[in-house]
């Protein structure tokens, strides 16, 4: 982008980064990138799907990600891999994540890959994901092992939750999905911070 080359970003994951939820923070990220590098250099596709997890991610990877010819990919499936009813072990989730990283590199070894650790759920949504921390820990480990960039939103969300559930629900009304306020004020700033460290 510094050299004026247009970049296409593919955002792949769950409902946390697709549809209106993904658009809330990606629009803010896009605006910041254009402010820094100029207009018409950034485009993005929200290629994920609500309710989906990494097994779906692998099955749909060619059409949803590779076919879009991304210059950068943001990925998160930890929240739904941890959904007990899906029966996806941490080991399987890691295999799926590793496959997707390797597939991107096979397609384009200069593509930037960002793994995202998202928010914690509360209430009923948390009860469906009793081992979420193990999946998020796996994302952190995989980022190190595969030498890709980690964007860890969890500490910032913990700061909000520590202020009380009422405050947390101003950003995550249903206990699971950050709203526009959460996307713009919590998620986007962390991504912008990391991109500023990594984009030369």
C-alpha cells in the first residue's frame, strides 16, 4: 500500500467477523488505512458465515478465500470451534487452522495472515463454550508456530468486563456478538494498532 498498490483483504470466520458485525470494525479499519495510504487502495470481502466453525472453514476455503486472491487474510473460528455441540476438539481445530494457513501460503506466500482472538462470551453463550480459553490459547500458540501475526482482542475485552456486566453489555448486548460500538471502539483500534506495527 505504501507503494500505491491496491490490496484486497479477506475476512474469514464466524458471525463475529461477518455480516454487520464484521462490517462495523472493517469499515473503521478501512477508513484508517485509507487515511494513511490514500483512497481506493483497500477493498475487502467478508467471507465468513454466522454459526460456522473451522470444519466449515476448510470445506469452503477455495471458493471463500483462495478464489478472492487475497493480499491479506484475517481469520477467527475459535468462538465456534469451542461450541460444545459441534464436537470439534482443540486438536482438530488446530489442524484445520494450520491447513488454512498453509493453503494461503501455497497460493501466495506474500499474503499477510492475521489470526484473531476475539471476545469472551457471557451468560448462556459462555455455558455452551466451557473450554473456550483452550481454543484461544491454541490460536496464540499457532500464531507463534506458524509465524503469522496474532491480533489478541481478549485483554481489551477483559478490561471492559472487569467494569461489570452492565458495562460489557453496552458493547456486547446479547453476551456474544459485539455491536457497532464494540466493533468501532474495541476491535478496530486493536487491528489498526497491529497493522501500524506490521505495515511498512
